[in-house]
């Protein structure tokens, strides 16, 4: 049974894929959103772009840096596995930071924790540009991730404050359109920066982006969680709330399915610079173009999900289709990288990665929406658990893809297939989409 903090709002009931609860069990109407939807619509464009910018910050922090990974390896005289820990540290920081900032936003509102985190992010990123050793770079990337967690967790919580049901699923797909531009332009920008500066210039650009986003948030994003909907408890109350959320089998199933799917995505992000550039001999600019093309696929499928499928096809069916495609693409990549089809060139491998990335447009928004629909009483804590599971599993996957060195893609494909199967297992075994959905636990 889920437990709630002492001042949580009443449940809004199950999501759109759930059967309607009986009037005797849920006789009171669902609470109004923190900000009326009419007001949200009037300011929708600005809020959408701000939330899109916040959700774009993680891929900007990761992907703009990817073309520079081989250069960092040489400049700091460290092995590739050590330099990949700069990605792992940032991911781990984002995961752990969400566990703290999510409950803070349920207690103090969304605005103050977000602005504090953004300021620290800017300072940490600036320090990364000055790091003289791999060890110091890893340490400051950890701090960068801890602070940048505020952008991720609070953006999702704000969406939960403003939207519910099918509207929330559609909004997540819209955010994917905006934030999906970041993986396209980030490696391109990173590749161009490397034409005129060394890898430190990438962090200078990231510092400027973080500063600009901080100013936009300060001027354009108001508070979306009014005082009457905030939690009044301390750390113990936050931990009880999270324990209650994890006790909800359906919420935990969607959270784990999304987390393992993100690990599939991040294993690609972590390994692809070495696979494409070192194994197949592509230039940093060619890698950036391929990476951007894969992100275009993710955006297109995400928009098909939000504009065409949501409201016509159940979220669980769209999610199941996405997981099936990801698993099939992982099998194909493993067969190609292990030489079953002979020596595969860059084109078939790139095609497999494109299919895998595109299918994420069905998986990520729908796992987020389905999980958050069950948690109207603790959106910040639920968002923290969603993000933490994704980033922690991704952080574990990152060093595994390079465990056999820089000259084979087999570890990447094995990690992708393993995590795909685990995501499918969590979805089928815990969410049980073929059964009528039980109401959210009280």
C-alpha cells in the first residue's frame, strides 16, 4: 500500500488505460491542477519552451561532449574506460540529485529548488572547463549532474501539476519534440567547437547555455505548486512517500521498464563515439551527423505517438510496440557486431541504431505518463524515482559497454539486448497490461 505525506492531495485515480473507479470508492471529484488549465493554455507556448529547455539540459550536457571523448582521452592521457567515467559521474549525479530535489520541490515548491540547482550547474560546468586531470573532471562532472538534476525532476513535476491523463501523455510527446532537438544540435555544435577550440571549449559553451536557461526560468516560469498542496513533513515523510510509491507494483513496473529502456539508450550514447569513430573510422563531424539523424527518428516517432496514437491506441499498446522494436533492433545489432552476418559495415550498424533510437519515441513518454498518472499526490517524489532509476541504470551500463576495449561493439549490443529484455520483463510481469488495472492504492 502506498503511503503519503501528511498534507498530500487526494488521489486523482488511475490513468486513462484504467477502468473507471466505482462511485463509492472515489466519491469526491478530482482536485484541480495547481495552475488552472486555461491559464496554462494562455502561457502554454512560453512554459512549453522553458520545460523543453530544462529537459534538454541532460542531452546537451552529455551529447555536446561526445565528439570530444577521444580528444579528452589523449589530452588527459587516460584510458577510454576512465574517460567514460566522466559520463557515468554526470549520470550518477543526476540520479542522486533527483532523490533530494524531487521531495524538496514537493515541500518548498518548484521554483526555489530549480533556480538553486541551475546556479550550481552553471558554476560546476565552468569549473569543468578548467579541470587539469581526469580525476578532477570526473569529480566536477558529478557536481554538474547533482545540480542539473533539478532541471529534469522539476520539469516532470511541473507537467504533472498542469496536466493529467491523455493530455499529460501528449505534452510529454511535445516536450520530446523540443528536447529532442538537443541530441541533434549538441554533437553538431560540439563537433564545430572542436574545429576552433579544444575539448574545454565545449564546457564553455555549456556554461553559456546554462546561464541563459537560468535567466529564462527566473523571468518566465512561475510557481505551479500552491502552498496547500505541498508536503509539510521532513526527510522521514519524504522517505515514507517514496517507499509507498515503490510499494505500488504498477508504478514500480513502469519505473523499471523506463529505467532499463533508458539504459539501452545510454549504452548507445556512451559507446557510439568509439564504435562509429574508432571502429568504423568516421570523423567527429560524420559521427555528429549520424547521431543527429538518429535523434530525428526519435522526434518523429515521438510526435506520431503524441499526435496520432495517444487517444486512439492505449498507452500500454504503444509502449509494448516500442519495447518490441527496441528488442528486435538489439538482437540485430548483436548479430552484426559479433560477425554472424560477416563483417558488417557502418551503414547496416547505423540503420540498426536508427531503428533502436526511433523506437524510444514510443517508450519514454508513455512510461513517464503511465507512472505519473498514478501519483498525483507526490509528483516531485515520483519524478525523482523515475529519473533516479533511469540515470542509475544508465550509469551502470556506461562502463560495461567499454569493458572489452575500443575495438568491438559486442559489449554495447549485449548491454542493449539485456536491458531490453529486462524492460520487457518488468512491463509484462509488474504492469500486467492485459489485466484490468486496479485503482491506485490509498
